[in-house]
C-alpha cells in the first residue's frame, strides 16, 4: 500500500489557521466524549546535544485513525549551519519531528508528514479556541511574552476569533532584528498594530488577553498586572520545573480551564498553582472540550479573570494531521512511497 | 535535509540474521551500561478492529540516535483482501508499522523504514542471544510452540548459535498447509529436520531448547515436560493476561534472566511467576546484557534449567534500525524524501 509523504511546505499549503482551529475543536470534542485513547507522553532527554524529544500518540475512535507524533526541541540548530541543511538551504528549525497517521482498521500508514509546523499551528489554535469561549467579546488588546514562532502562531490564531487592534510583545532575548521581524509579521498577518514593549509589565498592564508561550523556569507574570476581565492563555509550561505565572493569579481567577485536567495536574502551570496552595484540584472549572460542546458555559461577565492551561494532547495532532491528509489527497499534494 | 525511506523488501535485503544478532547484542550492552533513555511503552487498544498498537521509543547515548517504533497487531488483515493491498498485490501482514530513526544532534529524521520485519527479526535475535549464553553447548533439539512468523524467526536465529539437528513444532491452530510450509521453510533455512508434533507434550519432552512465542492466555507448557539442562525462551508474554508457562517451571530454574527486569516484572511471564509465588524478585539472576558483557556468567553446568524472559525493548529497534540504515546508505538502497 502507498503512504503519502508531506513536507513542511506541503503542510503549510494544505491547511489554513481556520481549518486547524476547526480540527482542534473536533479534537477537544472527541476527547471529551471519551473517543480518544491517549497513552502518557514519552519524553527523552538528550542533554549532550542540549535537546529533548517527546512522543505523543493516540487512537481516535471518532475517525478510526491513530497518530504518533515525535517532536523535539533541538536548541542548537539555530546557532549554526549544523550538519544538515533545510530544503531551502537554510538552517534547520529548532523544532523537528514527524507525524505518522495510521488507519485503525488495517494498521496501514496513510501518511507521514513533517511535524515542525503542525505543533506550532495546533498549539496556536488551542489558545485561540480558549479565547473564543473565555475572553471578553470586546477584547481588542493582546499581550504576548516572547517573539518567536509560537508567539506568532498564538496571535495569528487569536486574530481569527477576536478583532484585535493592538498586539503588545516583549522578549527578554529579542534582538532588534528579531523584534522588527515579529512586528512586521504580526502586522501583515493580522492588521493589528504591533507594539514592542520594554518589559513584561509594560506589555501586560491593561491588556485584555495575556499569552504565556515561553519555556521560562520562573514566574515572570505578576498578579498586580492582571486587570479584571482578562483572559490568560498559559501554553509554555509543559513539564516539571517550568513556570511563567505568579501562582497567586490562579487564586484571582473565577475559572481555570485545562485541555486535560490530568495532564495539566502533572505537567502544567496548574501543577505549580496547586503546589503553591493557590488552587485546589476540585476548584478547576473544567476541560476546554466541555466549553466547546456547550456542556459548561464559558465567560459569564466582563469582570471574570479566566485562565486556560494547555500542555498539548496527541488528539490535537491526530485531527490536524487528518485535516492535512484529506486536503493533500484532494489537491494531489506530496509524494508517495510503498513501505509494504 | 533528506530522509531515507526503506520498504519491507529493502529492510529484508539490507541485513542478515547475523547482522541483527550483532546489533541486538550491542543494544543489550548499551542498555546495561546506562546508555539508553527508554520511556515506558505506549499502548493503544483498537477493539472495534480487533487490533492493538504499541509505540517503543528510545534515545541511545552510544550511537547518538533516537528511534520511535510504532507496531501494531491487526489480526483481521490475514482474513481477507482488506481495503489496502501489499506492494506485491497480496494481503497486508497482521503486524504493521514503521521505525523512525533520528539524529540526536539535530533532530533530523535520518530514515523511516517498514517495521513489520524488524520486530520479528530482532525478537528472533533476542532469543538466540539468550541461547548463546544460556543453552547447553551441545543442544541439538529445539521445540517451538507455534508455526507462524515469530516461530520461524526464533529458529532461523537459533540456528546461527547452535548446531540444530531437529526442530519440533506444534501449532494448535495450524492447518495442514501452514504446517507443511513451516516444515519446508525451517528445513531450507536451517538444514535441521523439522518434525510436526501432535501436542505440546510431544514437542517439548526431551527437547534441549523450548521456545514459547505465542499470544496464549493460558499456561500450556507443563513442568513435567521440562528436563534438566533445558533452556527456555519466553517471548510471547508481553502484557497482563498473557501466559504460556506453568509458573512452577520458574521454581525449577536455577537462572531466570530478563531483557529488562523492570519491564518483565510489569509485562512478562516473570510477572505471572511472581504472582503465583513461584519466584521472588530478588531471585531473578540478572539481565541479558550482563551475560553479553561478561559481568555475570551464563550456564555453568549441563543440569541447570534456565529461562530467558523478553518483552522487547526500544533499544533493540534502535540498534537494528541503525544497522539497516548504514548498510542501505552504503549500498544505495531505498528512496529519499525531503520533509524539511
């Protein structure tokens, strides 16, 4: 049987952010309805190369497909030309991996695709879905901490669900070139004005939506800077030792929503908040799939402070890869290889 | 960068059983020397299609490569033509999957290969390695329970380390055609005489090496049929509920060796023996890597009954895939695809 192979460029051309938002909503619904078999994440540390790699797998009873995504963070790739060049002759990105999409009936490998972009897009979509249900309808000003790939994806996705007028950004490690590139990209993609800030405080104060997408190991977002009515997207913390938010913000929030409560309790910012005594497990409001299905309401008034904590789930890759595969098939994209 | 794609046929042509035995010995050494990062196996059940799928991953500090193997058992594939045909136009095998081999320095995907054959070969090699260190030097008669793919691989590999004269086989589900095919295959590959038996007892009694490679859920090998000096390869039990051996045989054995003690305690026949009170954890003799490294001795006399319990480790796939990749590169096999 033939397997469809899709490059990063194919993936980019196959789906729009709107398609991925729809796919991730399907993912959250399937998860909530008990349609998803999702074993614990496999993590591998590669300290001698300043890298780490994760494997997220799942079987989705809703589409009868299984997916295995291996994605690693290889931080040294951005430093130099390295031993391999990207297809365009440039450096490899620091996020590297593949998704295998398989047919649950025969075990046949339907498609293998580059995963460097999928993870970024589906994570951006996750943040936007939370804002769709939890941010104020009139939210106009977003602040994002970081100016890298995920800080772009979060804003590109958010602009699909809210009419942004201003995007404030701050990056501790941002060079003038990187900051200028971020500003230009965001303004081109969203039409909002992008404003470089000199500190987390300057970016955060007065913003309607706060996005934390960094691999930080200390809480940089202070509770003093969070006004009533704010929605916070917590996406960077995905393992022990990582932290972005002052845990006291959880005590101020009326609704804390997780993608998977179990996973956020073991790997997310929720874990830090509970450890600090600022949140009790029974006070977590629910899972995002409940908001998507409508079995729980999202924001109820303009004063609530709301938090969405996401550590990422295999099912997001599953439905996103399915959407990419179907469009690629329809449009005749990619190459074919017969493994068996 | 370019990724090498290898079909089942490429895999078959790239390496011999001797190569794989050498690769799996390297795997056991690396594991024993603490060179291997191997997260727990991910398992997915697909009951609506009578299937199950596992993901075994590891990073090997010895070769600086990571591997992710997804392999599932799709039992219905052998029943009919199914919705996909194999490359030769025939039915898909019931074991289906791929191995991704990655570069630990850059995260680049070096190769993706069919895994249906790799799992069988490296598991056959594992059994043979145990016999190399644990079976009597003059062992001539092997008995294998089953006449399927793994019952072949175990014997093909065993014939590389012992001078077999007779291979007895019994398969509860064997049709005359399947039994005749097994006999012909084994005689052609090994030169030993293959003898179809009418029962487990007939096959087992008096044999020097006993091989249990079935997915049985009840103990079919009785202690009365195991003579002094026997080596037993226990390869079929890889999860709760499965059982092949009368646990009392463990009480008769002077040496019980595991591939990974931790994994066999949670998924192997060792688990059943301990649950039945026939073995204590502290009485497990060691891990196979200790015998390969020579830090523990194997068989010490012709009277010992020895047991090797293997549930299979990601590191076996890692070093086997590395060997295949290197030969394929050298010989110019396979196709290339640029994912990124």
